[in-house]
C-alpha cells in the first residue's frame, strides 16, 4: 500500500527502483546484498513489513522475519554503503495509556506482537530515519476505509468507538517520506494527518463524504468485538517535530480522506 504510493510520489530527478518480494526476500541478508549490488541505490525507503496485526499473534515467526530480520539486512546493506535509509514504523509501538498524543521520545510499550516486532525493527535501524505513522489507507492495498465502504449495502454495521488514532492517507505520507530521505538526518519522526478520531468516526466520515447513503453506523466497544491482537486505546501521534522541520503540517484527516475519496 505505502511502497507503491512512494514509487508514484518520487520527486523529479529521482528514479525510484521498486522492489517486491518477487525480487528479493528482504529477510535473507545475502539476497539483499546481491540486490543492492545490482541496483546500486543512493538511498532506501524501507516500506516493506509484516502488517497483519491479528495474524501476527499466531504467526510470530513470519512477523519477526519480515519486520526484524528484513530491517536488519536492509539496514546492514545501507550502512555498508553509507547511504541513507528510512524505516516506516507504527503508532502500535505505544500502549495507548497516554492522555495526550505521543511524542517521539515517549517510552514505547507495544501491546501486541506486530508492535513488538516493529519496535525491534526500530532498534535494528536506530541509526536510520524512522518514520512512525498511523491508520494508513490509500489507493492500493487493503485497509479499513476500503473494507468499511464495501459494506455500503448492509442495513447496519457496528464499529468500535473506544480506539483513537490518526487516519493517514498514503497520498499525503508518501511525499513526506521522500522529503525526509533527501534531507537525510537520522532520528525518529512522527508523521500522520492532523487531528484524531475513533474508527467509528472514521467510518461515519467515509460514508458521509462518499455520499449515496450507507448503513446505520452504530458505535460499539472493543470488548464487544474481540480480536486476537490487543490494540492501544489512544495512539494519536504528536507530529510537532516534523511540522517544525517542514514549516507545515500534514492536512487534517478529514481533508485527506475527502481528497482520497475523489481521487
Ligand atoms: N497499514 C497501516 O495502517 C500502517 C500503520 C502504521 C505503519 N505502517 C507501516 O507502514 C509500512 C507499510 O505498510 P503497508 O500497509 O503499506 O503494508 P502492506 O500493504 O502490507 O505492504 C507491505 C509489503 O511488504 C512486503 N514484504 C513483507 N516482508 C517482506 C520481505 N521479507 N521481503 C520482501 N517484501 C516483503 C509485502 O509482501 P507480501 O505481500 O508478499 O507479504 C508487502 O508487499 C509497514 O512498515 C507498516 O508496518 C502501516
């Protein structure tokens, strides 16, 4: 979802070299070495990862391989060549107990295996540019907004209203990844659309903006809708550091959602 958008968003003068699993299993260090030898990249946007939060609970090895081992090999290859690397990470490194949006230096404490493997990936790439984002959706791939809109013909759906985050469109995030990679200064950066909402508010907004009606969207509690992976109740990100660097904020999640729905 994000990688393909990053390829499309490559700035002028930059030739993106897209890599998928068909080209290379990034968890295999020798394969990554050969890949880097062949492509001779000048920098790396590492968007690959194991992203199925619930399945990770029963597939810890796969999550570890795709998130931790892959990041280790990509980071080692980038380090060897002295080229900048950007790792995409997640709000799910936090436990959701904060009363305010999370800052970069707040202590992480993941609640699930996906979050734990992403945190370990961050530690394996601590000399890289680490961009934590949240609740992604975009023109490609499977995501909450798409899955919700597919339920348009149902009379009623129930959506949890006790988890809060920052829905972020890949259309908005992808150019920021390039900006940070080209700037080349390592560190952790929070990058998400402005504002925050619950999944219930996001579902309501998606149907409302798309028009043509939709189901009755009934709020429900996480406890009524048990999932294998525990999720943070409040994982909104404070993106002040990024705003100070760029001199502007990402758009509000509602504006970004509108742009995505008309795109
Ligand atoms: N989705 C979100 O809501 C969200 C929120 C915050 C942060 N993030 C982070 O943002 C990044 C991008 O997420 P996304 O939603 O765009 O993910 P995605 O759509 O699931 O894409 C991840 C891609 O990585 C590939 N991949 C995984 N392990 C690989 C390996 N060992 N070798 C080669 N390719 C591998 C996957 O290939 P296969 O399909 O073959 O496995 C897939 O094409 C991830 O780091 C994720 O943790 C996502």
